[in-house]
C-alpha cells in the first residue's frame, strides 16, 4: 500500500502519471478475474466427461459458442493486452532515431530491435547494469552523466515496461512468490525486520565502497555550496580525480554540518541526537565544534563500526546506538535532535506515528528543536519523474517510500505536534552534491573494475555494482538539477504555549554577520566564534584545520 499512497500524494490531477499507473492494478485484477473465472468454468465443463478427449470433442460440437467464449475468456485478456502493448503503446517499426549514436548494444537482437527506435529508460538502465550495452565512446566520451544530461531525450522514452509492471505487482505478493534481494520482491513492509533487511542491502556494502563515492567527509546527504563548484564535465575537462580532490565537496559538507547545528542553535553542553547518523560525521562535528554531548543512531553494522573507530581515532567522544528508531531508549531525552535524509525510510504509514511522535517525546525541554532534512519529489510528477522514482525505489533506496512533495511533510510535522518554523529548499545543492559524488565514484573506476575495491555483501558486486552506482548518480544529478527530485530542511519545535517564540525576533539570534540558513544566527555558539577566527584562512582545507585547532584548544 505504501507505493499507492506515495503515488497519490505525488499527483495533482487524476490524469497525472502516478494515478494512471496505479489504474493498471484494478485493470490487472480484472483481467486475472476474468481469466480465472473462465478457466474455472472450462475446467468444470471438461471434468463432467472425466477429461476424455473424444467426449470433449462431442461437447465442443454440441455447444461450440459456449466453449469459444470460455477459451476467449481465459486467453483473451492477456492476448488483448499484449497486442495493445506491442502495437500501440510500444509500437513496432522505426521511429526515425539513431539510438546507436548514443549506446552500443552487445546483443545482435537488441541492436536490431532498438537501432532506430527509442529505448525505454527502464530498459536502458537494466541493460546497462546487466552489461548488455555500453554508452557510445563517440558521444561525450561515453560519459553516462553527459549523455543523459544532454542527449537522453533524443533516444529514450519514459514509457512503462513489463519489468516495471511486474515489480509493482510484486509489491503486493509474498517474497516466496517473487524472490528476495536487491531489486526483487516487495519493499513496502515497514517492520523492524524488513527495514533492517533494506538497510543491509544498501548500506552494508562496506565502508571502502562508500568512501569511493562520498570521499573524505563520509556524509551521504546533501551538502551546502557557497559557490557553484567545478566538475569533470566542465572546468576539470574530463578529469574525475581533479574534481574529486578540489575540496569543494569537503567544504559543502562542512557548511551543511554547520548549518544544521546553527539552525538548531546548538550550545555547548547540550545533548544532541542524530537519528540515522550514517558514518557519524554530524555527531562528531557537534561534539568537536559545539561541545555537545552527541549521540547517533544507525541500523548499519558497518556504519557503527566506522563511527566508533573514527571517534576513537579523533578522540571525539560520541555514543552510537545500533538500533531502529523505534528502539531508542524511551528514558533518554535530548535538547536538540536532527534526522538527516533518514526519514524517507520509515514509510508513509509510520511517518507521523511512531516516527515523528517518537522524536517529539524524545525532546527534553519546551524550547527544544528538531531539524528534519528529507529528499522530496516534485508535485504533479510526469512520466520522467515517475520513471526515476521507480528506479530509485527498486535498486537504490528500497522501502524509502516516504519521499514526497513538501506539503505532505509539513502536514505530518503538524499532526505530530510540531510547529514548523522554517523550510528551506536545497535541491540545487542536492544536484551539485550528487555531481561531486559521481565524479568521485568515476575516479575509482579502474580500481573497482579490477576488483581491488569491492562490496563485502553479496547483493551487488564488481561491474554490476559499479554500473548501478554510476547510473544512479548520473541520473540523479539530472533529476535533482531539473527539480524532479529535491531536498528540504524543515526546522520544527514543539507547538506548545510555553515555547519561547520571542527568540525568533531577538536581534542576537536572527541578524548579524553569522547568518545561517533561514534567518538564524547562533552567533554565540562555540563553532561560529571559531569560524569567525578561521574565516580568513583559505583554501577550505586550511580553514577547517584552523577551526579544528581552535576548537581543540578551547576544549583542552
């Protein structure tokens, strides 16, 4: 049901693609019903003569029209649907396009079928991941991102395929009928066991694999850029390594960590909780630069191991809990809470309660605050948006069904007892972050394909893993860049009479040279004072090092 709810919330009109796609379900149920009923009637008739061939022939001669209708009822829905699908929706014949200008097929049948026809985007990524086609080196040097960004509409379409229809149907079937694993079976369940399985499939590939994408920051969420970065596709002139090492990603993630802590007005000595802490970069930042008592929660074994090791290595004290958000000790309370691009995984049904209601109960004081950063989707999605969403749900973030337009998030926060102070759309930063991740991933291509770096889990490895991540990052840069996907920062606080709302009009809090995000200063925080002292130091690596030295001196 989760997939149905998200399709409904993405839609503005009854004619929007998500609604039209969902209409296939009652159509499929009707076809199955007609075929099933006809088959049962046909079975009943032939069973009367004990399946004797000669007597069946006599029955056919006696009432041929009845048997013709029954046979038509059994096979008609399927044959009629296939006929419409292959002649009208996906027509045979040429479409006047030269698909081979952009991709090269490794299979002669595929080459002959698609050489002058648009290829559905679903088939494009499935065949690419399966190593049945390559991007043509003669076009943009075979760069996946550049071909999708500049040429996709010249050779692809966004029509639904049988693979996608079957995957959607599988969301309503038990695993023993569909199989289980990455890209298989239902990802709609939201029990602790099912969520743990989904996290295992994506996040337990190994820290080495993720470092090939995330770089030094090891932060798997949208950064904040203060200037437009350079990429391999432009100023770095095809040099992925130069793009990965230019420091822009590190600075963007540092900016984001600062913004989160400052929006929360995090102060020294306060308790801070990060729900879905990933590799613990935010909790270490809060403890190191803000003097907070920082706790993180993760469901990833590999993530917790990294967090604990990094805290020990940097001598920054943090506490990392390996548990589901529903298992956070209820006797623990926190001054400030953040949840950064984790909430999508809790699902539509669980979002208000138990997720947001649990956050509300974990807040310690009437003036505590909560920052929710979530990836979202465009309201009124078209077929291209839907195709990207289905790909992400199948292969990248299975079960992350609570990725919706902004209006739904705001409503859920209010239903859970929060007052929304501010919302900031950081979707363009999302596109730039993904682009940096793409360049970083591509810079490790030779090592990954040579097997020097590989996943420690069995769900996806080697070339399959490399191509899957490559296509995911390339297409996501496009999606976020054009607004199909976006990212929001939502700052909330308890909606109570006691909340001190005057802090939002206090000169020291909402104005001054240390503005952070939507009208929030936090100029008295330890990190902002350190930042002011270090601001003149460039490049960013030296400035961050200066901040580290200042904060270390302050703490010790």
